[in-house]
C-alpha cells in the first residue's frame, strides 16, 4: 500500500492551550517499503502514526493510502494496528484472539492464512488454547503479531510494539517481523526510539525532532538483510542517525 | 443483618485453598461463637427480661420447636427477594446497556435513577401494598427498586472500562458498536456486575423484609411485625437469624458463580 502525506500537520486544541504536535510534514512511502519513524518523546512520531491509522484527523494537509483517505482504508480492514500494549482479550483463548479480525467487520474480508497457521508462524502452535494472561510478555506480542497478520492488511502500523520487552526477546521478535514482512510484502510504518532497531529493520529511517514535530532528515539504509547491528556498516548508519537526532552538522557542531 | 465474609474466599492457589478455608472457618467459628457465648452470659448474669433481649439459647429453642414454620416463612421471603433481584438485575443491566448505545439519554436516565434511588422505600412500600395487595408483587417491586441502582451504576462503569489499547484495536478493525459490545464491553463489565451482585444479593432480603413489614400475609417481615405486636422477642430474633443465614448463603452463591463466570481473573 502506497502512503502519501502532503503538508500534514496536527494541532491538539481540546486542551487549555493548543498543542502543535506535528508541523507541516510531507512524506511518500512506496508500496511494500519498511519505514521507521525515530525521534525523542514528543517529536510527533506517534501522532503521525495515529493520523495514518485514522485515530485522529489532521489539522491541515492531505493523507492518501493507495489514493484513498485513511478512513476508507480502515473501513476495508486494510490497516493492521499494533502497539506496545498487546491488547489481548483475557477471556478468549489465544486462537480466538487471533481469529478476532475474522469475526468483526465481516463484510470486508481479506484473504489471510487461518489462525492456526499464523500461530504456527509465530511459534505458538502449542499455546492455541491457552489464555493470554498465562503467557509471557514476548508471547503475548507474538499473539498480537499473528492477529495483525490475520487482518491480511497491506499496511502495518506499529507503535513501538516491543518497547516493553527485554533486549533479547525484542531482537528475536523484530527478526520475526522482518521474516513475515518478506513473506507478506506489506508496507510497514514502525515507530521506535531505538536507533539500532531502526537500522536493523528499515529501508528508510525518518528522523523527527520535537516542538512542533517535523522531519529533520531521511536516511536510506542500503544494507542487505539480515543485518548485524554491530557490523561497521551498521555502526556508521547508527552514528549518522545519532548525529541527526542531536541536531549536529557533519563536523559535530550544534546547529541550534 | 448479614455478615461480610469476603475474606473467606480470596485464596488464589488451589493447593493452599483447603488449609486456608479450614483456618478461616475456624476463625469465623471462634469469633461468632465467642460473641454468642458472651451474649448468653450477659443476658443470664444481668437477668435481662426475655421481652428485651432473649438469650441465644432461647432463640435456638424457638427455632428448633417451630423449624417448619420458620423454614416456610423464610422461603416466602427468599422467593420475593429472588424475584426482586431478578427484576433489579434485568432493569439495571438493560438500562446500563441502553444508555451505552444511546449516549444522549445517559444524563437524563441516570438522573431519574438517582431520583428513584433516593426515594425512601419504607415510605413507598405501604403505597405499593394499597395498589397491589398483600401478595408477593409489592415485595418484588420494592426489592427491585432497591437492587437495580448498584447494578446499573456498576455495569455502566464496566461497559466504559475497556482500556484504550483495546479500543484502538477495535477501531483499527472498524468493528461495529455491536461487535465492540459483544467482544470487549460486555466481558469487561462482567466483573463489575459481580461486584454489584455481592452487595445486592444480601440486600435483596432487606428489601423483601422491609416490604413485608408494610403489610403481608406471610414472610419473615410479617413474623418480625407479629413479634413486636405480641412482644415475643425470641420470634423476632429467630426471624433475624433466618434472614442472616440466607444472606450469607446468597453472598456465598454469588462468589461461587463469579468463579465460574469470570474464569480469566
């Protein structure tokens, strides 16, 4: 799914003083591309993702997902949403949780592998009848991942999905996401504040800064996958991204 | 009128459950037993006349000698309480669901509910007897009025307690209001419903007794009323005892049912 943002901005006016969360931002994402949004807290990266997910409406500008507004894409179940909180239903089994996208909004069915197959893909074949509260945090996110796949959506919006997990689990899971991305070819917009993670995952890393949020730079990661975050090529990208995030020029002087 | 024995049933692991139950049963026996023995001693030592406070032994004898009578009167009250409880539950749940789907009605309906809630039911009960006679109907209505409010408030809160992450998920799937209700809101509200039930199940007996007080052909309320009219306090306390035992039983039944229904907690 092709993603297009043109001069999109968001100002929250419901509070006492208006809060400019995102300044005028333009971004084009090709179909099947893996894009990471990176930046400090309050840089508007989550706001941008929520705009794409049709959770909030832009103050100005235009968003197009395959030439349709986000609301139309959401109505057709074309958006898979995944966040830090796996949002599993504790009263349903793992299998039923994964089957949820098949049970709601039935008139817009999209082809996707059945829940049992998806659970096998994320390594949870032995836990289909378990209840989510009994699973570890990492396993819960695997269930959420399988559920996202069950939508068959061509756009995955992921808001720091593994930020609450320990380093090792997090690496294993990001590798699985990469594998599934290569298998299903969705467009992925992935929000993170972990630089190494962004370099491991993305085709392009969009660096954002705060108040109001805007894009400071976009770095294309031209490395073959799987990537090793400790390899010299990766470290060079990590350095470049850190420099961008700190607002320094190439000589290391502060631009502010 | 009823004992709060919630602490009895909070044990989590099945292994320690039996030992914990035995320990709790022992503590209840010890404390209630001590209270009864003290009561007996004070009444006997101070020679309190039976028409002021009868000794527990006198009450026990009364219950024993007229067991059939007290059982049948208890069942009348229990039936009325159960009827009122079903009425209160049905109305409370229906109204909570209704205002969840039609938000415009929320304020008005809740205001009306508070209005009904603040009406002193002891004053309304005789009026209902004038309207509907000495049969069970006025008792069912009074109990219903007494129990619907906690159910309404709790279920209403529960239906709105779905967390933001789950709402975002259902939003992303473009789930309908009905789907959100069925898969997220209703299961979320169930623990809230049971919290209300723990309060209103024993309360339903109070409702039935208060209503019987206003005029009844049978039931524990009538037994109490007759006890006052004839100055037979053992009968009064025997009726109170029956009501208390049923109250504990109802509370316990709610706890057992809750464990079955809310299996994920």
